[in-house]
C-alpha cells in the first residue's frame, strides 16, 4: 500500500479485507507504525469490547469475572500483543450487536445508523462479519414468525432499506472478494474430495478445545496426536454443547441476537476448510458471559467437571501470562521461542549484532528490516 500496490506485486491480487491493513497504512503515514502504538490500539479495542459486552448482557458485578477470564485467554493475550485484526473485529462486531439491541429497545434511527456503521467497519476488517447480517435477519424472522406477513406490510420502508443494503452488498461482492472465500469452501467438493469436509469437523472441535482448555494442543508434546485430538475434541464438543443449551434453555439471560450470531458464526467456521483456534476468538467474550450468567441446564451432574474446567482454564491462563511476560522481557528467550524459533537468526542479529547459533546459515534481510521498523 505504501508503494501504491503495483500490479505485478502479490498484494494487488490479495483478497484479504482492507480494514486492518488500512489502519497499519494510516499509522505508517503518521510515522506511528510501531509495536507500542499497535498494542495500545489493541488494548483500546479490547476495553471498548468489554464496554459493549457489559451493555449487551447487563452485567454488573459479574463484569469483573468476565474480564478476568477473557484477559487470561492465551488467544486474547496473543492477539493483543500482535498486529492482527482480531481485536479490531471484536470491537466492531460487539459494537454492532449492542447498537442493534439499542435500536430494538428505543427505535431511534441514531442507533440503527451506528449499528450499520459498525457493521460496515467489521465487514471491512474481517469478511466473516457477514454472519452479523445473517444473525440480524434470523433474529427478525424469529421475533416476527407468528405475524411475519403483517410485519412486512407494516414496515415496508425498513424492508426497502434492507433490500437496498443487500443490493449494495451484491454490488460490492466482487470488490470484497466474497467469491474467493466461497471458492475455498467449495473447492474440496469441486475436486471430488467432499469427504475431506467431514474430516475437518473433529479438527474444528479440537480448536474449540484449545479455547476452553486455554492452551494450544501443539504445546502438549507428551501425548500422541490422535490422543490430543480426542481429548481436545471432546472438551470442545462438551463446552460448545453447554453453551448452545444455555442459549436455548436460558433465553432470558442471553439476548436472541447474540444466540443467532453465535450460531451463524459457528456454522461458517465449521464449514471453513482451514483449522485455527484463533478463528473462534471473536466469540470468547460472548461464551464467557453466557457461562457466567447462566446456571447449568443439566443440573448437578456437571458441577464437578465445570469446577475442574474453571481451575484448569485459570491455571493455564496464569501460565500463559507468565510465559508471554518472560519472553517479552528476555531477548534470548523470545529469539529461541517466538514462532518455534524460525526467526532466531534475525532476532539475535537485531538484539546482539549476530546470530548466536553455530548452525546459523543466513539472515532474512526483510524480516530484519521489519524488526527495526516495528520496534
């Protein structure tokens, strides 16, 4: 973007959303593109998300418990410390939901315009924000399922605005490169490997297990891969089932739009042919708020595993906080441990003037340039 994106460069063919890239580009123009500013912006986004979550669920004293659990998530820590779009999307998506709820309560156009503005910014940040629109449609249908036809006639203007918005979305379909994402999703079926889609389902459950056990399975090296997949997958299935049951069995405590959003977002992720636990990050504050504000729908049977789960989550969270603090202030440790040590030569050259390993073969000049630029 700084070079004007020449047509021959890879960036000109990139289909990733513009939102977060534009933020980094703006910081670069202001000569503020460095690690400290990025982390401060991420913290601002996270604090704003806490505010919206508090308003959405009407949290009082429980908001501090929710904050503690969210802040101890290894995924949240990593995303706050990294130049990635997760915090920005979390802020705009949670804001969209709160403004949508406020519009439903007060019927004032300012809330609707705020919801639309935040939705557009969320969509420009991450394309999966389309799940917000799908959730709103599902919420409206569920709210008016008994007299839907009468409601349509009564709110013709609102329907026209919605259709106009859909038309704009279709118009910008190619610009936002939705087609590229759809291509990735259906490619296994086009190549006659549709069965691979079902093989990914356990992997998505395992990613969920990483969220609730609060640790990446790749760090558990003392267990075979199959055993880890089973353990993390079962934990992910159990916890996700508990959240879904809380949504449907305790609807008073969970706003319907939140339940719709969780369902639509989850459907998209389960259909996505790539695995990564960070895909679930935008739902973590919602999940924790739901679990904190609802009692077990199954009864006392779950009290023991839930209590154990809380302690495991908190323990691994404190360990992750200690680990990230240690590597953040120890130059040798971050050189060896960051990204499993693949940038060791570059880190050690930047910190100590030369690679400290006897087996060092080369130093990537581009990675070294970015270390100097961002630090």
